[in-house]
């Protein structure tokens, strides 16, 4: 991931139907699968409620941080 001449390490940790999202080893949010759709949250704020894939939810979450894959 990058942001204007900076690089960030993004990692995912799967725990059942929940995927925790980390940027530079710090948890920023989670992606949860619910009846075939995916919801991405940052803290208590829902960034995307009905993504078609885990990747789509991740991209929406990173875009809210101005990080791009």
C-alpha cells in the first residue's frame, strides 16, 4: 500500500467469519461476512455495508485512509 512516497504494510488475520485488518501492525478495522456480503468497519464506523467480496471491502477501508493498492 502506498500514500505519496510512503509505504505501508497491510496484513489480514482471519478469525472465523471475521477478518481483522492491520496497517503497519496496528489494527484499523475488520471485515465480516454476513449472508454472502461483506461489511467493512473502522472502529464503530461502517465504511462499506454490502461489498461483493472481501477484497472490495478491504479496498473501501483502505481508501478511507487514503491508501491505495
